[in-house]
C-alpha cells in the first residue's frame, strides 16, 4: 500500500504531477497516463479504492430499474460496482475504462460473469459503443474534466449512450474534498453545481460521503441521481 502523499501524486517515474501544471489533454496522453497509474499500483494502492461502493449502490438501488436493464460504468477502473450489481442479479453490465490492464483485473476477478459483463477500453470523451443504456454511472471521472470543451464532449457521449428517460449517477469530490486526484487537478462540486452540469436531466436524489481511503484519510464526495427528461 502506498502512503497518502505518494498516492495523491498517483504516478511514478517521469509522469508529471499536478504541481507542474501538466495534465493529459488528448486521448493518447490520457491513455498513457491512466495505464501508467494502474500498472504502478495494487488495487488498494489508489485513494479511490473501496470494497463496497455503498454510495453508488444506494443510488442505483433508488433508480429501481429491472435487473435486465443495461448499465454502464464509465471510468470503472478496478471498481467493484459491477461485482455487486452481478450479485444483485443485473445481467447486462458494461464497464468502460482507458486502462486495459484495469479492466483485465476486473475480468480476472469475475471469471464467471461471461456475457453478463462487457469490458470496453474506450475514452468517455469520445464514447460510442453502438447501443444505449438505462443507467450511466460515473464515480470520480467527471471531476477530472477541468476544461469546458471536455465536459461538452462528456455530455455528448452521455447523450449518445443513455436511453430516453435513462438514469444518471455521478459522484465527484465535494466542495471540501481534495483539489487533486492521482496528481491531476480536479473540479469540486456542490450538489447544485453538479446538477447544473447536466441540463435536460431532473434531479431525483442527492447523496454524499466522506470516503475513507485505504490508508485512512477522508475524501468528501458529492453524488446525484438524475433522470433524463426525454
Ligand atoms: C479516480 S479513478 C475511479 C475509478 C472507479 N470509478 C472507482 O470509483 O473506483 C478514475 C478512473 O477513470 C479512468 N478514466 C480517466 N479518464 C478517463 C476517460 N477519459 N475515459 C475513460 N476512462 C477514464 C481511469 O483510468 C480510472 O480508472
């Protein structure tokens, strides 16, 4: 396990840190950066690790969609969300990430999931998997989008990928949360600020938590459940 200071940088070797003002700004740079993060760490060596993603599961449960409804987790990384959704009986799950090795770890953990779980290496800023989903889940990905054009690209992917009246679960660092994640600058959101990022969606529920990292520090999260208006 890494120390908090190491993990707040989140990368090793020549990867620039946020202090340098560097951040990955195109697909190739993002892929290289995030593959490097996952190659350099154990699953519980990243600040965002949680064995039970309670905040996310609670919001998915509130959507009360049938277990046959397709769900996508963007920027899934090593998250155990899909493990818990499989246990709940969901049988059409897709996990997307820039890191092939992160998704390979998930597949290795869930060898019996078979076709109930699709793993896709892709960039959420340019996502089109050729189908739509009833629920889009994102924990700790949207907050990396510090530029307006990146958030526009994210919303375009969301609109392409979410079915009419589909559900949206987004969790970001809250107003008292860290200012960086994995060494990159992030945007922190209040509930109102997060809701304002998604015009065309109605707020259904708000939630939040002080996430305890594997090394015992806390990170404030803001989360919302929203529903697409049309
Ligand atoms: C802070 S981690 C959160 C992981 C997971 N959602 C969780 O809660 O455990 C951010 C994840 O998003 C992925 N990621 C970052 N930018 C991405 C992008 N543009 N497209 C797809 N995945 C991305 C990273 O590889 C990493 O796995």
